[in-house]
């Protein structure tokens, strides 16, 4: 029996079975290639309210190499987070900072440019770790655990700031992370945690979940996690990044209480989200089928993991001709599952594409459309398939918003 990633309870409500699918970031070199598949099943914890995946792909397979680097993503909120860090009590240039899931070291590098030199990254994937070390950043290649945390404090002492950016959603052992925070952070030290905002996912009926994300946090469930770690919430901000995210600043104070009054309403929202899934799946399939019958050629712009998951979950491969992406590392490969080819966006013209489904983060859509203004003038039409865009396909008009 699976226990909740957050509270350890076993009262889990099954929401959606998306089926078995390959890891989205494991691109195919040849269309004939195959990858192992893993279940993608969404559950809701009746005790603490955390929505989560159960029995998904093991972390040692997901995080051998990470493939997707932080520097590849436009993150306009980074400077805002650094400004807040600099404003915190005791967070001068000599402050000791640890970041878990530090990826290629992008954020720690930005901190170093702001004067912070006493930093440590913890990154399990080899390719991201190598890039971090190449930047001259002190980095350990390891998965975070309480045992590792004790070893780190023996060598470095306690830290003034613990950072986890777009990382906590990947970790099934949240209790272990909470214990690690208690070990690593000094009394009255700070915690910065950034995660995708599942409240946005629920509100917009966004089914482009990523199988790597085993935890789906709202402000309430993240506050519950902070309380487990003995951290009191100081501030919270939402940011327009990767479908909607938010970050919190907390302070380690010891014992923190947390009301569970939110669970009932969160349960209602999750059930409504699950109920609409078969309706959404049917309608997006019918929309694309109708366009293909009308002779339209359809491309998807953006060869990202959320995109692949949505295409595979919804079984809409037959409605798409090609995936376009201007990142050279992804071109001339094929998407896992649907095996659609990934080519340059020049294909919008050379393949005479009529409809392009935007599958980039909302904050990047205007840039893409501007780049292909000629294609639009020639009659091409952009729609979006990743909320919270205001260019979403008409199927989102029926979601009760």
C-alpha cells in the first residue's frame, strides 16, 4: 500500500489514471526506438490534501542524466528572489547558502554575481553536476537525505539559507527533506522554496502534468510541509513561470502548528478536476480531428516534457503533423511515446502548416509569435495548449471558467 509522500498516511483517493508512458525527456534518436513505460496515476491524500503520483518511474532512472538544464529556461523572477534574499536579516555576503537540486548551478552562479561566495550545491544528475562544477561552484553529486545532511553539517556547519527551486515536486520522500532542513538550517535561518502552483492547474484544467513531478503543491500543502520542517512562513509570491509557480520564504523557528481546514475544499477541487478529464480528452481530440478533416496541417511549437505528456495522455498524436522547436539540441530527434519528429520552426513555412499549437510557457508566447509574424500574415493561426495562456484552444471554453 502506498503512503502519502507528505504526511505518510494511507488514505489516498484515486483521481486519474493517465495510462503508462515513457519518460518525457528521454528523446528518441530514431523513430523506431522504444523506451520503457511507467504508470502515471494521480491520487489525493485525504489526510493532508497533497495531490501526488503513485508508483511512477524510479528516481535512479529519471535522474541519471537530467537532459534539461536551468539555463535553457527564461526565468524572469530570479532577480526578484535574489533581491529578497539580500533583504533578509543576516543574509550579507558571508552568509552560508545551500541549494538542493541545484541543476547546472544557474541560481548559485547568479547569487555569486551578487556577492555570495559561501555556497554549496547538491545535484544528483551527472550532466547537470558537471556543468555546475565547470562554473567553479562547490557542488556535491548526491541525492539529499538526512544522512547526507548530517555529513554536510559536520564539514560545513549549519547554513543561513536553504534553497529548493522547482525541485521539491520531484522528491517522493518529503519527510526526509523536512528532516534535512531541520539538520542543515541554523536556528532562525531561512528557507526559500519555489514550486509549480497546482492551484493554477486545478483552476485552468491544465492536464499537461509532468511525470517527474510526483508532488503537486498548493499554498496550503506547502505550508504543511514547512510546518513539518519547523519553518514558519514569512512571505509568499506567485510568479508567471512554467504554467504558474510560487515561492515562499520561511524561517526556522522549531515547532509550528498548521490548520487542516483547507483539506475539504481542496478535495472538492481535485474531484472536479478529475471529473472533467474525460470530457477534455474527448473534446481536444474531436477539435483536432475536425481540423484535419478540413485539410489543415497542424504543428506543435515546443518540444518540452509537459507538451509530450499532454499529447500522450490525450492520445492526440494522429492530429499533429510535426513538432517544431528552435533549440538545436532537440532537433532531428523524436518525441517519446507519440514518436513525432522534432524539427526547426522553419517547418511552419516549408511544410505549409496552417495551425500551430503553442506549447511554450505563457511568458514566451509573444516572443514566438513575433518571430513568425510573416507566417501569421500569410494566414497561419496560433493557438495555445498550455494554460494559463489567453490563447487557449476553444476546448477550454467549456471547462466551467
